[in-house]
């Protein structure tokens, strides 16, 4: 059975923790999109880890970790990541890399930097991991798939052609040093050596695994609102963050995805630029940022302070709908225990009207949040293991959110560890 774990919001919802937890009963965990631009934080018996490329199921010795064809594969980063976890005592993971995955080239990273520099104040707040130039090249059909490393003559010709166009831009737009195709070829031959033992026809492997009844998890990166089609375009990421894309980015039939667990965070946080309706500022934001997540809301890749906001029903309901949610995992609820009153954004006001459907970007910039204030529970809910064991106001918060979302909250995360999870029966299921 195939299950997807995806985010409803702007990312950093706690997908890594939910994946790590669900990986216990899974055989295979697949990354199907994105690259090393976002991070998943996982806390388990080996310590605290920020993963950027490896799937979050990598900490068990019974799992196979797969980098699907939809991923932006940075080969040296992947191998450093494998080394860094093994160095910390995690058993050497079984990793497979799709022969159709494309490679993040050194020039993708520098183009990302140069473009953000050129845009200045109008920049996207990119993590400068090369993701946008990578996907641009993929769809312009000048990307390099892993399998191309094994046809050296063709690869040389391709690199020469790529350098012609890249060098025009480097010289005339950015005024920077030009690329040398021979150097790039040497780099790619180093990459080939690193990746060769792991290369696999992943879609065939997964097809057989499905036939054998294996449990497979598709792990998404970022969230619905960063999807290039359905998110806050253009302040989005460059690959689809939706469960539907899981079928494509892993190479499996779409009808095999039977469960879509959408991770929804009990308050909002975002990184990068773009409209963020329920955003809060000043001391109120600092307090939530400091208490948020596990050790504060700071980017796992960049260390940047995240932008903070109250829970946004309009954005989260849309985020769940566009994912095709079958289950909601409601996370980091424990963080809100310090608040006596908890504001929630229930609508978007524009010219005297209240919108309850998430609008397109040009309208989103103009709306104001409509807040409803709920009572807090003013205590620490860490360590509670049953739904009935939660304080009444905490249950009311969950039930209010569930009713407004219209999707069943079947898991509640009340701490960063695998065990910090409360399963719940939902009337909506
Ligand atoms: P992801 O990108 O969706 O995997 O999320 P991140 O890993 O970037 O951010 C989630 C952060 O919250 C991490 O620091 C997690 O360890 C932490 N976290 C996840 N679930 C919970 C939770 O229920 N409570 C608390 N306090 N922290 C959590």
C-alpha cells in the first residue's frame, strides 16, 4: 500500500517527524520532488538530525530509502548526508537513486546566487541551492539525468552545448567567470563514481514492491502553498509539492496512493517572501518563534528566523483540499500551551466582503485576516498519550479546526519525538 505524507501550509509543518514515525511500519520511503533546499528535522534515539535529501525513514534498518526521478539530486550533498548520519552511529542505510533523477549541477547553485543578487530587494528569498535553475533546465530539456553519466561521449557534447548558452548569460548578464566544459565533465565523472552503486530503475522496483504488497511512503517537501501551480505563485518552489505529483516523481500509478496524510501545523510559519495573511510581528511573533518547533522556528537549511503567524483556516483548508487529504496530522500543538487566548484566522476580508476560499496571489496581497479568539489550555500537553487525556480547551481547539477544515484529524503531534503522537477517531472518517 502506498501512502503520501505532504504539507498543507508553507512547509516546516513537521512532515519529517510524521514520516519517521510512520516509517516504522513501512518498507520503502521515497522522496519524489524538491532538493536540498528545505530540511526535515528528526529527533530519535540517535540524536537530532536535519535531513535535506535523504528520506526521513532512513533511521531504521528495515527500510529502503529512495531518491525518485522527481528530485533535484545534489550528488555530493547526498553522500555527505549519508556519511554524516553513519558517522553518528546510524546503521548504513539502504539507498536507491533513480536512473531518471536529474543532477543539480554546480552552475545551478551559482546561477541561483547570481540571480538573487541581481534581483536585490525583489529577490525570492531562495535558499540558493540551485533548485530554480535546476528545474528550469529540466523543463528546457537541457538537464542531465543520472543515466547520462554512463554515456561519456554524448555527455561531453551536451556539456559543450550547455556551456555556450550559460556562458552568454554569465558574461553579459551577470558579468561573472565563464564555465569550462572539461572541468564540468571531470566533476560529473566524480559524481558518477559516487552514485554508481546506488543507481536503480526505481519505477520498476516500486512496481514490483507494490505487487508484493510492500508498504511504501512518499515523503513530500514544503507544502501546498509553495506548489508552483496551486500555491502563492511566483513565491513558490520549483517542483510540485502535491501528493498527486508523488505518482510522477516516484514513477508509480496514481491510483496506488491510498492514503494522503496532510500535515497541518497548529500555528503558521513561513520562510521566504510572499503574502502571509495571518502573519504576526514584534514581541508576539518573537515569543511564538522562540517556543516553536523543537528549539525555535529557524530554517533547517539556512538558520533564518521563520516568519510567524496564527493558524490560518482559509489557507489550511485549501492546502488540505488541493492535496486530496484522507487524514490530517495536526502538529506542534504543544507549543501553544503558553497562550491564554489563541487567535485563529477564519476568513479573509477584502472591501467589506469576507472570503473563505483561498484567493489567487493578486487578491491575497490585499486581504486582511478575520480573527476568532479561542480559549487556550494554559498547560503543557507534552507526554499525554490519549485524546481524552488532553485538556478540554485543547480538544475544543482541535475540534474547531477539524470542523472548519472539513478533513479528519486522526493524528495529533504533541512533541518532536516519534512517541509524541495521539491517535484519534474522527467523526469525519
Ligand atoms: P518538515 O520540513 O515539515 O519536516 O518540518 P521541519 O522539520 O522543518 O519543522 C518541524 C520542527 O518542529 C522540527 O524542529 C521538529 O523537530 C519539530 N516538531 C515536529 N513535530 C512537533 C511537535 O508536535 N511538537 C514540537 N514541539 N515540535 C515538533
